């Protein structure tokens, strides 16, 4: 759609008698307006040969075509840049999600080791008290209950790591 607009505008400029500046190979500057050629503000259309007019017109057409191609190329570059920026944003979002997932997994892993260490410490304390004969039947039941709860916590933490 933009190409069509660019082409239409270029054709309109040429056909509507816009004033275009052309510098020839020999360094002369001509202003072209429609089918008339001007040099230093004076109409030199009748003084130029058909070959000179054709060269000037050809130079103008080549320049306008080059400008048109450059505009199209610029448009393509801008469109590509826009797509790349969009992809970059998507990748940044995915990276953020991955980072969040890694952080969450680290937290779960740390929690697992904390629970495991706590369970081992409690088991150690329980075993010392048991070996020294310092546990009553009520204390024994409390310690067993506490150990079961910690083992359950450890299993839950392990499941979180797996998931």
C-alpha cells in the first residue's frame, strides 16, 4: 500500500509540472518543469538539442527512480526493524519468565534443603534423648508426631521440586 502511494506521488510530481533540479555530467544545473528546461532561471528549452533534453530527462528519471527505490528500501528497513523490536520484546518477556521460573525453583530447592536439615537435626536430638533414656512415653509420642510432620513437609518440598 505504501509503495502504491509512493509511486502515485512520484508520478504526480512529474506530471503536475513540479520543478526538479538536474545536474548533468558536465556540471550544468537545469531545472525541469514539465517539458521545459531552465538554466540560471532562463528558459533554455528551445536552445537544447533533443539529445540533450533526453539526457537531462533520463538523468531526472534515474534520480527519481533511485529516490523511489531508496524510499522503498527505507520502508523495508523500518518494517524489519519494527518486527525485530517486537521479537526482542517477546524474547525479553520469555527471558523474564525463565528467570522467574529459575528463581522460584531456587526458592523451592532452598526450602527443601532447609526442611531436610531441620529434620536431620530433630532426628539427631531425638536419638540423643532416646539413647540417654530421657524420654517419657508422652515425650516419645510428641517427638514421633513432630518427626512425622517434618517428614511430611520434606515429601511436600520434594514434590514441589519435581513439579
